[in-house]
């Protein structure tokens, strides 16, 4: 009974699932209809692959392409935390994306936005370990940025009739 009473206020709030209909829903079909332009650099390769994995999950074919996604990345690695011997003890890796979604039928820009993430990396005495940590941070940041872009695209495409 308590669950029923708690659910009553939600009945009139117009909430509906983002991915209603699963892979055949409007949002999933719209996301599958996005082609991702090539992105420069290693970070670009990682972000593009993550985007393509997330956008094509519904299995739509390339004949249904309606949108073009263009992404420009800014990948920075800066030293922080100086130690007593003037060496860097910590680094911050930042990955920022500026992206536009264009409707290919009308050449209208549907969305122009940014997404970003950052991660801390410990600088240790082993150069190999530090490079491996920097690479792992980049891979994780690429997935995080791709997730944020796809979420924003889904919200925008849900609003589009």
C-alpha cells in the first residue's frame, strides 16, 4: 500500500523512459543514425571507437545515416605537485571535446556542445609505470567523454520530433 501511495505523485509528472522501445525506440534509432567523423590523434581514435560502440548498439545499417558528428579534442598533460628535488610527483590529464551534431538532410546544426573529464596520475620512479598510467588515464578519459557525449546526444535527439 505504501508503494502505491508513493507512486501516485509520479503518475502526472510526464516522466518516460529515455530508451522506450529498446533498440527499435526513437532514441536508439536516432543514435544509430549518427556517423562519427574521423578525429585526430590517439585520443581521437580512442574517443571515436568508444562513440561508435555506443551509437551502433542498436544494430542499424549505414543506409539510415541522418546525422554527422564532428569532434575536436584537446588532450593536455600537466605536471603538478613538485617534490623536494624539484621533480614532478603528480600529473593531471585533461581531455576536452567540442562537438557538433549536424542534420545531413538540412545541414542544420542540431547540437553544439562540449564535454570533458580529467584524471590524476602519480609519477613514480619507473618511467615505464608512469607512461602506462598516463595511457590508462587516456583510455579511461576517452570512454568517459564518449559516454557524456552520447548521453547529451540522446537527450537532444529525444527532444527532436
